[in-house]
């Protein structure tokens, strides 16, 4: 079974989830705190995993993770973690349970409030440690299982990205089997999240050629398999490749991300709309590709090559075509965002961590234009 | 300055070597053992580095590293390390000082004899630890600064590969400035070592897509810059790219290598011939590419794409052309190897660690044929 060792150990293959009981032992976790969401519980996937655990192991389940995890939900989960005297976190699900579980693991050891760890405010100095954390993705998109970051919608209305090598899960267990039942729409939207990670990471301004190579490989896999995975959810090969593209996206974005993510985060924090992060990325990506093009001619050539496109292909147009084939929305308006929200979102996009690594500088005016154009 | 974090921390850029005094402090090394070779000392490069160290820091220099480091040299160096009460190793040079320094760091903490750590004999269980080690490459080829392996010619005639995550340098300092004075022939031969690592890693049998991506990126860089680096040693951009290709080669070969390396190791252990490892790889590579082709059609397409070649280009022929452009030998005979040595080399190639990961099974008969064809 492939064991990847580029950021954290990643056990990757069909059947990998059977390694969980052994992994808990190795991490010294006797009272695991399982973070998931109600969808995972209803689908029966959670039970398939808890059934593998020792009857003695006193697992506590938290299935109240909201779509874009909030600081309130983190605090509620932390109370349950502490109340049940848990000694480690197991995240089971897509990006939301992973992000929430990482926040709980951090606060359980380093204390609160969460906002103090904002890396843009020097918060990493305050990180004392984290509870051991094992991540088991059930979607192929976020890559959070191999990433040192997590994103939380704060009570004060900001959406903060936290990033620190200590936030890397001690072990990621990537079992494509767990994604076989994922519905078409979620397969498409999370798959576009992975593809966006690969593209934005390759374009991000820091110099990191190994990360570029991983991002291009992830794009190569994702581009070839996303349509098949979405059309036929039982295609095991396509599921394996999409999960790999997702993990590679996260390994690549150790470089940073860009304006697509700044804009998605700023929109995702509007709680009443409950917008899906991967879908936002898919819809915003073409607009940002057009914006960045003037400073990215060489990297765009490599992206096109990885996608098997002609050297002069219109990248933005190709993504729009893919979104349409996958049945994803054609713009932000279709997702329920209205123009009057732009002035609220722009400052959040400007101050987002991902803005710092976009290949082209982005001003508030630029963001306003980009939102309008993505409507 | 780029900091790569895929296996060990790698400080990578012009001027990175100035980080050495700070790195010694961070690693708690007060009495460093500097492992290098006489060529490095004669070139003045060693002095440029020792001049940066505190006058108080009691550095011990070992410049007796032979071309293919031997167990005898390791023991001699270890005696000096212990006699001078050193507390950490700094390797400065190409692959040979790195391999020798890694062996010293291992034996200083885990004890001898070295042969007990042979990974094919379960030797990794005996590794108790290593002295802190910092690696500063002065060639762009071996990538040993980012690799968990090292290779030693043993007193009993074997050439053993040792591999363990604990053998990764605590820090690699990759400063392309240090390669500006490298002569044409050594630039070419070490550069071909890097290119061979990238190619053999991509073809190696284990599944590890991020490593494939890194290897393809390294090949993309190496193929585009090796001629320029060899023709004009002062081309800073070409030097940067070749050093990156070298580091990426090592990150990629965490997957394993293949028959080129098995054959090179078996030839490199013949002490009287003093054959250069990178030159051996360059000369053997075309023959092994022809041998593996029948099982590698898809990966060969990706290699050709990374090299900017036509989809039906003859990979082996392209490498032969490159070797000839670089003034490297056209065969093993030209390097001084005669056919009567084949029966001595074959069993060593068969039992080499790299044989296990060659994409096509290689028998003793195959190796004999491959050696004859590479003559």
C-alpha cells in the first residue's frame, strides 16, 4: 500500500481505513473524539468506521459540524472533547469536519481563544501543541488530510485561515472506497476544489519547484478523471485518481494559494447562504485565470500541457466547459450571491491569507471587478 | 529564500550558505566535523565556508573522502570525529562526502560495524539514532542532501545502500553559488546523475504520484539547462535550475531507483578503476531505457513530454545524443571496463537495493546482456 511521506505520513489505497485501529494504538489514542457531520452519519459511512473500533475504546462522536465550520461549533465540540476526557481527534468527512477537528486538537492543548492563532497576527508563536489527530477523508477535494492549514468562520464575521506545521494530521488515511457512494454533484464540486488547489498552487508566487511538480501531477490526474468519477461514481480507478489529485493539491498548496480562494473564503463566510467551498472555487476559477493570465504565460503553458490541451488553449474557457459538463453553476448569481454583497466581501478577500501569494497583486477594486465578472 | 519541506528542510538559493553558522546553533552543534575531499580543499571552496564559522567554534576537517567512499575511510573519519569530541557532522561536497558523513553520523551514535545496518538484512531495526547532520552540496547531481540513503563500498567488496528516514540531514543548504566554479566535465557528469535520478524514480515500480510529479519537474528543469550549465559554468540561472533538478531527483527517488543504479553501483565498487557514479549512470541509462521500454509506454510518454520531445521520440537515442553533446564517454569500454569484469559485477547488480524497484524484473542473464550492450 502506498505510503506517501512528503508532509505527513499518508496511507493511501483501497482498504486503507482498516488501518485505523492500529493507527489509534500507535498514536496512543485510547479515547478518540470522532469529528464528522450529520450527512456522514446518515449515509452509514460513520458506522462502517466505528464498527471497526474495539468495543472497549470509548469513542465520542461529534456529528454537528456545519458546512463552513464556525467558531461556535468549534467551542461546542471542544466542550464535548473535554467533557468526555478524550485524548485524540479522528476527523472523518470532507473539509469541514477536518477543519473543525484541527481547531479542536489545537485548542485542547494550546487553549483559547482561537483567534489568537491568526498567522497574519503572529499567532503561530502562541501554538504550544496539538492533540494527536488522524484524518480520514470521505470526499476527494479538500486535501486537508495532508495540509497544515484549516479555515474557520469566526464569530466576529471573519473567515480565518490558520497555518502551522503542527496542524498537520499525525496520519492521513486515504481510502478511495469511502468516496464510492458520493453523489454526482458533490463528486463534481469537491473534485473542482482539488483541481483549483492544483492550479492555484502552481501559479502561487513563492518559488517551490517540487510543489509545482506535485500540483501539475495532481492536475494531470484530476483533469483526466473528474468527468468519469462524476458520471459513474462506482468507477474505482477514477475514484482512486481523484483522491490522489486531492491529496496532491494539498501537498502543492504548501506554496500558498491565490485570489480564487480569497474570494471563496469571503463568500463562504456568509452563513445564511451556506455556499459550498468547492463549488465557489469552480465558479470563480475562470474569472481569476483571465485576471492572472498577463503575468503567468509560462506556468499557463505547463498547466495546459498537464491537461493535455493545445499550447494556445483558453484555460478559463476550458474550465467553464468543464463546469458546465459537470452541471455546476455558471456564476455566483446562480448560487444566490447578489451584487450588493460585493462591498461586504471585498475587504475580507483583500485580507485573506491567499491574497498574499496570488501571482498578480489584487487590489480592492480588482476584487470588486472580479466578483462582478464572476456573477 | 525558498524553504522546501518535503523530506527535510532545504534552504535553497544563492547565498544560502551564509545560513550555516545559524544552522549550527539551531542544531546545537558546537564542535562540527566537516567532511569534504581534497578537491574541495584545493579549490578554496572549503576555506570560503570555514571562514564564516566563529573563531571559537572548534571545527575538525576531514578531507580524506575517496571518490567512491569506502568503509575504511568511514572508520578513519569516525576515529577523527571521536578523537576530536565532535558533536555533529557538516558534509560539504558532492555525493561522496555526503555519503561518508552520513555513515559517520550513524556510527557515532548507533555504533559499528556499519554492515549491520544493511536494510536488506533488517538492519534498520538496529539504528538507535544519528548525530545531527547538515549537508551542503557543491555539485548538482547526487541530491544526497535531501535523501534518506547513502552508499558505501564495503571492505568485503560489496557496495551497500543504506536507507532510513533517520539518515536525512537535519538541514540541507543548497547554494547554487557553490557550483559556479565546477568544471565542464564534472558539471555534465553530475548533471546526468540528477537526470538519471529523475528518470529512474518516475519509472520505479512503487506507486507514489507526488514523487512522480517531482521527478518530472526535475527532469523538465534538468533537460532544459544541463547543456547551458556545462557550456557556460557562470550561467547563474542554469546553475540554479540544475541544483534544483538534483534536489528534486532525490525527493523523487524516495520511490526507489532501478537497474541503471544497480549496474552503476556494481561497477563503482571496483576500486582500482575509480569510476565516477554520474558518468556511469549517463553511459548506462540508454541501454536500460531500451530494456524497460516494453513495460513503460505510459511513463515514457510523460518523460518525453517533460523533456519537450515528440510523443514518439526515441528516449534512449536522445540520451545518447545528450551524452555525446556533453563530451561524456560513449560506452563502458571507453571508461576502462572490460568484458571480463561482467561476471564479477552481475551478482552485485542483482543483489543491489535498486534492482527491487526496477519496473521490469531483471535476471542475472539480463544484467550480463545489459553490461555487454552498454560496453
